[in-house]
């Protein structure tokens, strides 16, 4: 199963299909907006082999400049069920989520796109964190234990869950 309902925090066992699901989504995005994108990478916990994760595929999309985000074509993105998350304002990053458009707010998100400047601070941090956890199993298990604890504490608050992981993430990046 891929996806979670809005606001839900739930971890599942690693699914060996996640890399293929990423590749499929990357191909879709390359057809959709590829001429404006320098690179697309699989990030987040679904990109860490063997790690329990929220069943949502995270992708980082590298642009020459964040000013180029309009070139992605918001209409084309919405036709593929990608919508810019207006409430998530993060300096240096624009976040899209993939979900079927419906009138009420009870929907399932399956993918997140983190649109950033290619080789900028956000790009490098996402790639470095993924690579560190993929090469250091004990560090990955430590992160998994933290995520399991936080998922219990913040089962209905995805923002608190994400913010609570930040200290660990920053320690890995140093």
C-alpha cells in the first residue's frame, strides 16, 4: 500500500517495491516537466533500504533556480495530481504533494516533491542524509527507533512528527 490520509503518521515495514515506484514517478515527472529539471532523486525514509517508513515516496527535484518553479507548469502538475502545499512555507524549498483532487479534505497523499535549487543547501542536505543512512546501518536503526517513538507520540500530527526528527537529522548532517 502506498499513501497516508492527511495528517496521519504511520510507519510500515520497508517495501522493496519503493525504488521501482520512485523510478516510475521519476519517468512521469521527466515527461511532464523534465525540460526544466536538472535532476530528480529518491529521498526520505523510503529511499533507505530496510528502514520502516511512512508509505509516501519523497522526491527531490533540482532546478537551476527556485525562480524556475513556475516553468514546471502548475496546471500540468495538477493534471498529474500534484499540488503545491500553500501552508508549507520553507525558505529555499517548495513542496508539492500528490493526491487525487477531491472537494473535502479527506484524501490520501502518496508522494511529496521537494523542489529546490540543484546542488544548493537543501539539495545537498537531502542527498547527504539519505546517503549517510544507507551506508551506516547502525545510524539508520537509531533513526528508525526515533521515528517509531515519535510516530506513537504524534500519530495524528504530521508536522509535530517532522519537527521532532529535526535535531537528529541536523546531527547527522554535521
